[in-house]
């Protein structure tokens, strides 16, 4: 199987796996325990916290480890809201957010918050002017993802952060897809909180993190919590966190080289598929904005993405029809409808997402097979 679904998850790197095993064997103590074995685990935990903080230009005391990106998103948003002015009940987000946040904002709406959705243009890009149109006197929080998992569009979070800081509005960004792929500095972006995840960058599943600006007041979602400075209850997964930290350091050390590799693979897809644009469209192929080069979204008129995905799987290629967290839902992709596609067209979408191990010849062979699948269907 040629794996082309790295935006969904990645295999653990050999180094991260070795660190996980070594830590699980030799530093298995509860990091909150006061004996020496617990102290050893806590030392590793704090070292990992420092690594993550340094990679995002943040503060060690602002990093809180979680069970993954979904929990990171929910706890970050709710913890900020718990510490905010209770009279402010307006939240701004986008319709293209990860399902964890989109669903949670619907829940917050039931609890009395008013949710507005910033409008994106034809490329899925949200401009600062578009965001400003939604700002109100009672706006308490803006939560807009940094990079979209389905089309790879990158949002201008630095523009958002600088403006929202002036307005004294909290700003959260889901950076799960961008962490380790594009430079990220929380201080430069003036973002109040970000969410990141381990399994998108060759670390273990079940591990993520939140960074909250230490100068911002927040309140725990769970009462009487002692772990992670009150941010999250439960025994801390020290082996997973240690593996996450070294995986993050690995990908950041090669971020430019890896991005060049992604660009090369993306150019292969363009060269192969552009002559067939009548039957295959590369979404945002002419976008003037920055994108994640490892995510390539395709629109195939007249053929549902699920059929293409299953046929590709039959020939030994693992691709997807979007976020793995939405698989099984009958509704079309919200990202695609935000781009202007109707419900039927939105289902005619597939996603290729590449990784550091993806070879050029694999992309060439996949494109040839995709063209063959489409031609056979048209016959």
C-alpha cells in the first residue's frame, strides 16, 4: 500500500518510537509522585515542555499536554471562556474548522453563546477585513484554524492576532496541521492559545498540547485538578509526551528541506493532472495565498470522492475524502461548500496528503492510476 493520507495521521519515527520505549521502561512513574521515580518522570515531562515551548516561541509555563488535538481544542477554548468576562457572549469562528471545534461551538450556542462565522473567499482564505466585519463590542473570543486539513489553505493568524490584541479579544488557533510544517511563533502572532498534536508529525497518537499565553487568565474546565497545573486531570502520559517532543524537534530541524520535498511532489501532480483538467481539477491550483504544500485537494466532476477512494485503495493507494474525524457522516465537506461548491459537488472531492517518505515515482504512478480510474468510469 502506498500511503497518501499523511494529513490524517503519520507513522511514528524510529527515534520517537525508541524514546517512547525507553521512557516507558525506565521512567514509568507518575510525574506527580514525590518519590525519586516520580521525580525522574517529572524531569522528562518538564524537559519535553521546554522543547515544545522553544519550537513555538512560547513559554514553558504556558504549555499543557493533552490526549490529542481534539481535546486540546476543546480545553483551550473552554478554559479561556471560563476566565473571560461573563457578560461577553459572542464568539467568531469559521465554517471550515475541524469537527471538534465546529461541534463544540454548536454546543456553546445551546448554552447561550452567539456564534458568528467569518466569511472566506473562493480560495477558503479569510482576510482581516472579513474578520473585522464580524467583530462586536461583546466579542469575547475568535477561534480560526491556522491551516485547513482538507484544502491546505493557511490563514493570516499574525494579522488576526495583532488586531485582536488591540481590541482585547481572546484569540485561539487550531495549529494541528501547520505545526512542524510552517514556522510558528506564538509571540509574533500574538495568539492567545494554540492547539497542536503529536500524531501529525511522526509522534505517537493520544498526545497533544495547548499553549496559552501565561499573562492571560483562564479557569480549569475540571474542578480540583492537579495534573498539568490544573489544566487537565488524569495521570500524565510521560512516555508519549517525550516521544512527541523529540518527534517535534526532528520535523522542525528539517522543515525547509521537507517543504521543498512537498513542493516537488505537488509539482509532479500539477504536471501530470493539469492536461486532464476537464476531468480533474486541482483545488486552489491558482491560489495567490500560502498553502500547506503537503495537502493536495482534487475535484473530480461527476464522480463521488468515495468511489475514487475505494478504487484507489483497490489498486494499492491510500487516499481520503477529507478529515478522518468526519468519515461516516453523510453531510458534504463544510470546507468545500465554503468554497462555493453545492452539496453534490462537495462530495466529488478527494485529498492526497504527502509525507517525508513519499517518493516522486509514487506520485507519478498514482496520478497515472487516477487518470486510468476516471477514464474507466467515464466509459
